[in-house]
C-alpha cells in the first residue's frame, strides 16, 4: 500500500507539472493581454511600463518558474481585477457560494440517486425501472445550462415561486441547488442500479435465500454493502467537481462563486487568478481520486494494489 501511495503521489506531481505548463503556455498564446481590453484603453508606452512592473515582459520560462516558485510557497500572486487583495484572499471570498450550492447539490442528489437506483434494481424490467432509467439518462445527457434555463422558466417565470437569480437570501439558493443536484442524482442512480444488479446475480445471494434469510436482510446487509464499494470512487471527485463551481450554473443564476470568477479571469486575461483556479482544482481532483482509491482498497480486501488502475 505504501508503494502504491508513493507511486500515485509521483503521478500527481507529474500531472500537476504538465497541467501547469500547458495552461501557462495556452494563456500566453492567446492574443492580447490584461491591458488590451476596450474598457481599459492605454497607450503602448503605458502598457509596456505596466507589463514591465508585473514581469510580463520577461521570457515565458522566467515567468513560469517565478510563478511556480511562488505557488510552492502558497503565493499565487495578485489578481489584476482586484489588485487590493491576493489571489488566495479572493478565492477565500468566492469559494463559499460554490461550496454551499455545489456541496448541497451533491449531498441531496447522491442519496436520492441511490434510492432511485435501488428502486430500479429491485423492480427490474418494470415501469419503475424504465422510469428511473429514463430519468437518469435525461439527467446525464441534458446539459446543466439547459436544466437551469428550464428551472428558471418554470419556477421563476411561469409559477413565480422562486427568484431567478441572486445570492442574498437562502430561498434564492433553491434553484441552483436543484440544478447542481441533477448530475449526482442521475449518476448515482445509474451506478447503484448497475452495481446492485451485478451483486444480485452473484451465487452468494442465491445461497443466502436458500438459507431462509429475509429479502430485506439480504438487500441491506449484503447486497447494498457490496454494491456500495464501486460507488466510493465516485463521491469525492463528484463533490469536488460541484463544490468548485459550475460556470454554467453560476452564470445562469448569477452566483458570485468560483465559476463566475473563472469566466472573468479568462475574459480579462487575469493570468494569476486563472492559473490559481486551474491548478487548485487539478490538485483537488488528483487528491480526491487518490483518497477514493485508498478507501476502495481498504474497504475491499480482495483488491491488491498491483491490480489497481493507474
């Protein structure tokens, strides 16, 4: 296990480095810079002085190594769009909305998806199964921005029950949370149904029934426990994916979260903020997959690190 963890940590370091190089080069390959926007007209002379003051006139490799040296010391620079604070201070201010809405979406959607998947598996080839499978398929195939538009149209425009946007009051969080919840709900419904059907077809289930165990005990003490193992690897990455903000959901509902700042960092060529967001999300995903794999191996003694996926 120790060797496996060390290998995965080395893989994470390599992934982090490759992503940082690619993103850095792509950002600087895009024409224009932070002082080329129409809302900030400056002369070429002033622009050159501003670039020099930020070190943007230096060779790319010098800029890259200087930035990464700062990252190693948890210094992600200063955002161009908010020079009065550091990138970490801005992210600390922007993260709570994304964490609240995305986290609530997963914590609500995942249990509902598990219940839906269980119902579909236990009522296989019935209208319950067909309806649950159709709902899960729609949830995974319909883009989240379309779901957001439909929620706004129905509950904010037609019924006028909830506000279409905003962040100030808790009831304005309902629609974005529902939009966030559709993906984990649909994903866990599909995973749970597939995993439970696989376990229900195992020989040990037939043996348990032959021994006279009740169906409820078989399902909850044996089938569900074994079916839950594959789903362990899904929860943390999914939680990270939603808790770090959705560009589409936050744009549709005007939520001042990480997704909104990511869009603005691209539009404003805010290199420091853009790099920080991508690198932090990359690291969180890598660590979440590592933790998920370790938990899976610990919960399933049949798994050996040599047979795990890389």
